[in-house]
C-alpha cells in the first residue's frame, strides 16, 4: 500500500502538530506563538519579528550515512537534526523563533514518518521554536533545517582582543567518542551507551550559558566541527591567534575512555560537541566567575597567527584541526 502523497504527508505529520503549538515557552520568551501570522500551508509563511530585536538565521543539511546512520531510529534522527541547528542560534545568543524543514525521502513510509515527526515536534516544543513551512521531495534521505531566532546583541566571531581569555562550556569530545558506538564499530558498556545517546542524538544547545555570558563575552561560536578548527574561525575573524593550555581542557568521560593523547585528539578535533567557545576580556572575569557557570578557561588570545597548543609546558599539536566536509 503506497504511503501518503506530498500534501497529505505535510498535513498529517507536520501541520497538525504545529497548528496549535503549546503555550509560550520561557526559553523562547513567547515569540513562537505571537510572531507567526500564517504558518504551514501557503506559498510563504507570514511573520512578525519581535520589536527591537535582531534576527539571526542559519541553515544546515544532514545527509544519511554522513551526518547520521540511515538505519537509526527516526525519532532520534529528528531530535539530532533540530538540536544541532539550534546550537547555531545559541552560539550567537539568539532565542529560537521559527524553523523550516526540507525533507528528502526515498519513500513515503508512515512507519518512518510518524516517529520522525513526533521527535521533531517534541524537540521543537522543548525549545519554543515553531515549524512554519518547508518542502518534501523524493530522493536519498537528507534533512535540511533553517532556524531563525532573535537577539538583542549578538555574539559574533570578530570581537576578540589580544589578552582575552578563552572559555568552553561543559566538556568536549563526547560526540566524537560516541560515533564508533553509534555505528556499531565498538560495543560500549551500558553507561557508555547512555552517554552515547545523550551526546549524539540529544545534544543540548547552550542557550542558558549564552544568555549568561552575553554581556561579558567579546566573541563566541558553537563547537560543531572541533575546537581547534572552530576557535580558528574566531582567530581569523578577529585577526588574532590563540594559545591553549591542554592540561585545563575539560574532556568528557566518554572521550576519556580513549586513553592518553588520543583523548586529547578527540576533544580538540573530533567535533559534534555543540558546546560554546567564547572569549572574555580580563576585566569581566570576576563578574563571570560569580555566575558559577559550567565553563572552563583554557587559554588566551594573542597577536600571533594560528592556534598553538601546549601540554605540560611543551608545544603539542594534534594531527588535523577539525571535521572536513570535503
């Protein structure tokens, strides 16, 4: 029996879940419900941007068997797809508003679509973001999501100064360490399996940290392709370099299971962390410290080019810098 056609698919699995979205979410400050004049179902969505806010928008494509296993649970695929896009908004201190979905499917399969749509809706509701439109087409499985948020003063990459301290949120390396377990290349312990689920399919966009550091940070971004490569973007945009003290690097427990320098390599270059990397001027350190955030100072910005790493007082450079898309 053939699955639903394009418009029936949209109505049954997406429009119905977002027409009467829940009450305003504190994370979105109520924007989602108040700003959508016309959502799914017309040629365009009609939107009212929040007064006095700057809009931030980002788009990412996730391709089956490149960015997630095609055989994975569709609920988890949807959760990952939206969360990694939301992380871009957190990286600029923008609160979520709306997103669009372009979904390419090899077939219209209700057994796949129902859990995917449910995972997408549950994740969207958790972060107060509203689906406002998109497209469906037939082809190899891929998911393109464009997110839009609003901010007062965005955190950009180009604001760092020499002498600023470099921070990261929480821990690094769990996403990359999770991948071999996700792919079935190694069998993790029950505890590692649980950590893998959280890191790979349910990464937490760092909105709370972004809001807290907003008035102290000089530059920021989310860590998606690996700390070294992403910090390199701040360096390039700000016309600076950086030096990292690797003894201070907060390595996730899942990554620590890979002993020695391989753990450092994973935390520095593995990617899929969706944490924040940001810089803070010296004069703001005391106020930032009083907030008791889950952040760690790992180095300083300087006037030399590139990112230099030191381990036990000796220069140490990993092989590679970040995930490469090509």
